[in-house]
C-alpha cells in the first residue's frame, strides 16, 4: 500500500520557500487581486477595469489550477515512478504558466514599482521557481522515463533517459526540435504483447527486442493465446473507435498485470498468421461492395 502521508524515500520534501512562494503568497494574491483581474475601484478607488479583466476566467483557471496542482502534489505526493513523472510534468506546466504570466505583467510591474505595488509582479517569477524546483526533484526520482518526439512508428523518435546527466543531454537536444514532445513513465515489463483484432476475431503475439524497445531489432516473437483481460480491453477499444481492424499494444509486468501502451489503426502484420490477412481482405472486400 502506498504511503500517501509521507514523501517518497530519497526525495527532499518541499522547503519553506517553496510552500510560501508556490502556494501561500500566490493564493493570497489571487484571492485579493489588487488590480489584475478585478475592477480597480475595489482597492485603489481609482476606477476603471483591472489590467486583464477580460481574461479573468482563463486567468483564474490557469493560475488557480497551478496552485491547486502544487497543493495536491505536496499534500498527497505520489510514490510510484510513473506517477512521479506525471506529477513532475504537471509542475513544469504550472511553472510555465507562472513564468508566462510574470512576463506579461513585467512592463506594468516596472511602472508600478514607483507606487510600491509593482513589487507584486515578482510573485509569478518566484512561484515558477518554486514549482520548477519541486518538479526537478520529482523527475529525478521518476527516472527512467520514455521521451517521444512526434508520433512515429516502429520505435523511431523515442529515447529512455535513465539519470540526471542523460536527461539534461536529451533536454538540450530536444530544444532544437520543432515537433511536439511527450514524456511517459517507463514500465518495467517481461513481454510486449500486440493484440490484433479483425472484426470479432483476435490474435495475440508476444515480442522481445534486443533492447527496451520490443518492436526494434526484435529477437524473439511467438503467437500466444489471447489473455482474457487483453481480449476484453481490445473489444472495448474497437467499440469505442468503431474500428474494423485494430492493434493494441500491451506490456505485461512481472506481477502479471497488463498496461495498455498504445493503439494502432494500421497495425503491422509481421508474425501474424495468414488467417489474419485473409480476415482483413474479407473486411475490405465487404466495405468495397457495401
């Protein structure tokens, strides 16, 4: 059972600086909001709308969501590596929101310094620092992780950072990429299983690769009986997508659990029996004749 009341072993808990500037002061500023999203008459008596009053709803959702995410992670810290990676990603997002908000406010903050109130403009920057510091610690403990560039097949565009130095090098490399990047938890597995479904028929193949990517330099594969839970999830996915043909990739852990990795609307057929090809041809013929 996970110990949600304590931080994971080896991860330093949030400091007073991070709690104050990541939660307490941003929450106070958001609630009392002297002139950003509210009518300035509320506090200053000078009249006129807040600086960004027309963006009030979006601003409250983005900034309030960042504060809430930080609070939840601090109070209920995850313990599994995959969840640590996810929590780190949420905090990086919160840091980006706060930093962006601070940059937007910067010109007004410089002018406001003449009236003291401009010092409030430093709050988003310090909040971003607090979020980023905690995110870095969670990410380090959440490694290894899988970094994907774009949406390519066959194992292309994927790398598995395993330590801080490798993460830093991967981050530097991805900085020059114009494609989108996603970070996923790395799942330790004993075998990779692809379930191919054509209509009501299903086949399953277990694969093992030369490295952590089972579909790259595959060294061993075999047709297996479709595990019941795999068959059920595949049927559910087909119904959801309304698909005639679908391939679902699963990872089987040492504990006998199955993790859905991805779905393939144009799955490869290598290693599957000729019956699968015949079934696909039959579905295509039926579609063409309909």
